[in-house]
C-alpha cells in the first residue's frame, strides 16, 4: 500500500540479508523504468533481475489473504487492483528484458535467496 512505508519492511530486510550471505550485490528501492512509478524492492542491474517482496494481505496471497470482516467488498476490490498493478508491473519489466521474481512475505528468506542467487548468477553469464 502506498501510505505504508514501502522500504525496509521486515521481510525485505530479512531477504536482503540472506542475499548478502550469497555474496550478491544489489540496490534497493530502484525505479528501473522511466515513467513507471513502481519501485523494485531489490534490483540486480547487470543481471536485470527485479525482486518484489509482496505482503500477503495487500497482494492477496493465496495462503494468507482472507476476506475482511468489514468493508469486505472495498478491500476485495483494493486487493484485486493491487494484483492487477503487480501483473502490469511484471509485464512492463519483462518487456524491458527483466526477470521478475515475486517473493511472498511468508516465504523463508533463505529459500527465496537461494533461488534468486541461482537466477542472478545464471543471467550474469
Ligand atoms: Zn502468505
């Protein structure tokens, strides 16, 4: 969500520290495409890999997103719009030659970091 401080959420910090253990260098909170007002949470410029850490509630994680008790329709619409925006962002980045990896906040950072490390190393070759 926009009103929320977007950078340095707990899952992002955990993922970045796990990535550092793989010896990977990255930049955080990068807007890689001109005119696209969307920040990549973890950005690998040379490898062109864009990582998003998606909150389970805001992005409608299939495991943890539950209908809210009040304003159900409003929230459902909002989360649906977030998901549309996520898909759009992914498309735009892929058009620019990026590999986009979305990590749910509930995922184990070490597991996600290992997968990301493999992709980044492959794409650098
Ligand atoms: Zn989840």
